RNA sequence: GUGGCUAUAGCUCAGUUGGUUAGAGCACCGGCUUGUGGUGCCGGGGGUCGCGGGUUCGAAUCCCGUUAGCCACCCCA
C-alpha cells in the first residue's frame, strides 16, 4: 500500500527543514530583540471559539470534527482567538504593555494553490494593553525588521498602511450609518480585484444613484500616497462637532505613528494606501499589509488594531494590535530573490577508522568531543581509508581524526585539516585541550 | 466549491505514425589493496509509465473515469 501526504500538507526533508528553521530563527531573533515573549497555545480548540469570532461561515474552511467525547473541535486556523483567551483570562495580572509572539502551525481546509496550503506556519506578534499609536509603531517596526532580517530591502517589499477609523469618519461624512459603512468597507476592500461597473452596482444597493460619484471620491482617497494630502483631504470633509474633533485627533495619531515609524528607520518601507481595509470586521483602527514591492503575489503579512476582540471573546476591555506572517509566501519570495541558501551544518570532525581497536579508541574520543558540543561523525561500519576520506569530504567535515594501527600503537591521533591539507599527530589524552584551539586556528601546512 | 493544464526512476526529463525486455543525466549503493580528498574509471539497485476501466492482435502513447499536483476564480482570519 502506497501512502502519500494529505493535500496541502508538507513533508520537510532535512534541507527543507533547515530552510524552515532558518526562517523561524530569524523571526524569533527579531521578536526577542524587540523584547517580545514567546507563548504557545493548543493546536486543537473548541469549534465555538472560531464561530464566536468569525461567524458560522468559517466552519466550511476549518479542519473540524467531533471528538470521542462528543465535543465539536477544530484545528486552529489562526492564533488570535486562543491568544485573546489567554490574555483575557489573566488580563488583570499581566504587566502592560503585553508584548507576545508565537510561531506555530495552522490549518485551513482550503484548496491549495500558490502561496496557500492547508498546513502552514505563522509568526504571530501582538501587543495588548496600549491603545496609543506607539504600540502600532512598535509592531510595524518589528514587522519591517522581521522581513529585513532575511536580506529583503525597500525595493523588495512595502508595508501598505491604512486606517479603518479614518474610513468610518469619511463614510460618516457621506451620511452612512454603521451598518452601511460595514457593507461599503467590504466593497472597498475588494475594489482592487473587482471591475468598476460591478463595484458601482454593489455600492448602489446602499447608496442608490450616488454610487458612481461616491466611488470616484473613494478612488481619489485610495490614490493618496502622502500624509499631507491625506490630512488636507480629511480636514476638508463636511464633518461637524464631535466628528470634526475625532478627525483632528485621528490625524494626530497618524502623525505620531508615522513619526515613530520614521524614527525607527522603517519609513522607507511604508506606503500610505487607504485601499487596504482588510475584510475582517473586528479590525478597529490602523490596518496594514506587507506586500512584495511589485504588488505581485499574496500578502506577506497582515495585521492591525483589534481593540474590541478580547472583550467579545469573554475578556475585559483590552486594546490590542497584532500581525501575522506566513511562512509559505515568505519562502516563495525569498526563493525568488535567491535569499535562501543551504543551511545544512557540516561536522567539525569525522573520524577515520582503521580497524576494531581503532574503532574503540575513536568512539571513546568521539564521546568526549561530542560531550563538549562538537559535531562529530564516523563511519558506522568498517571501510577502506580511501572511501572514508571521500565521505568525510562530501560531508564537508573540517577535520579528520585519523585512527590507524600506527596511531593506536603510539597513543596518538593524527588530525588533518581539510582546508589546508596539513596534518599533525597529538597525544589522544590532549584532545580535549587541543580541540578548542583547532576550531579557532586550524592547522597550517608549516606545522605539518 | 468551480474551471483550465499536467502526471514516465528519489530529482530533471527523453520515449518516433500505437509495435520486442521503457531510456539518459544527476542522486544513491558497491568496487578500483584497510593510509589520504568534492574529480576519474567500472559495476549495481531502483519504474506493473499516478490509479481504475475501455478500444486494439498489441497501449507509456488513443478514449472515459478517478486521484494528486500546478494555475486561476471564490475565499483569504
């Protein structure tokens, strides 16, 4: 019986696993540099958790089933609901701001295609307990650094920055209520991949004859790329009283956010783009998505404010901002930019073994060097010297430890530095002392 | 969920108008004295041609179905 892995699930042979670990390593290092703490949560959760957050429609895209206890469960499609629960349960005892991250596998029952599989890893980074734009700036700076860490620069990717609060103000100026705004935001979110005629048709359901003119105004807003233009546009809106105040205050938030981003050196990576709305209803303020600079491909990462979610999932009032980055799109991009190389590590030593007695000696020394943390290998069965040297070379060993009958008689080991070809004999009992020096200076030809 | 394209060795691919035992390169394993290097030379294993059916004297090749992969749509937390 031949088996294959399930559709959309990957197998990681060592070279792929090494690439994956490199990605995880960079993510983790950046998160640590920003002093975020790592947490983890269950892979399997109550189905209700996701329905509560995203609505009944979500079930069609989940790996869900009934467990033996009759519970409806689902493999996690995202981390945020679990995280919101963790935070909510201990909200009052956690020191704020709460800066947490996780790297974990997630599962979505969708048709696999470019940049999207059924099992994928996500880097989730969130800040709770700080409502001001300082938290948004910190998070965006981290996002930018997490991508730069792989060698990507501002010609390779951009973070498109938008704001749902500003949209709500603009839609209020258009006379739309909350429900109408939600519908219209959904349409704006899809504008980039909808043709204009259809977009007008959809808008007409809410706005009637105004739809076409309205869309023209929206298109103008979406084309704005600098803060001054945006600011002027907002201040010119027909807003009165409280709404006018909110608009001014929101522009101050924008100034603070952009200033923070610029100060942390991420300015070159930011692109104001109100075309980003993000479909999810739970986003409440700044939203952003990282894209390949060409605009091709799927989003590399996405996130934003979700100040109401923790409460909705049963916790207290808790401002929150976060983003998630997937490994699939990132790896595709790094691959296309040739920024992924071979990450298999080479052994420090390979023992060349000349017989049963030599094997005893080699294994004893190997145990010592391995306990010191050196990477050491030796052939598991007896082989000719020629073959052993060839193998040692192919495995990329730095030194050969040669155990032949001569060496065993003399109580020495002959060490060969493969990079120089130099060889030198050392008393075996000195090995622990010699090894650290070898790693630093190697062996030079004159000594041999 | 819908549609298009594809499927031959671990990988990249040949395989003529349907005609003997399906090939190459790379990779892998072994050998070229148990004392020396990514080359070299010799040898070897590995495929019921994705799977199932059909047409035919005869199918990797033609037809139907199915599964998987890729791509696009839907969706994208």
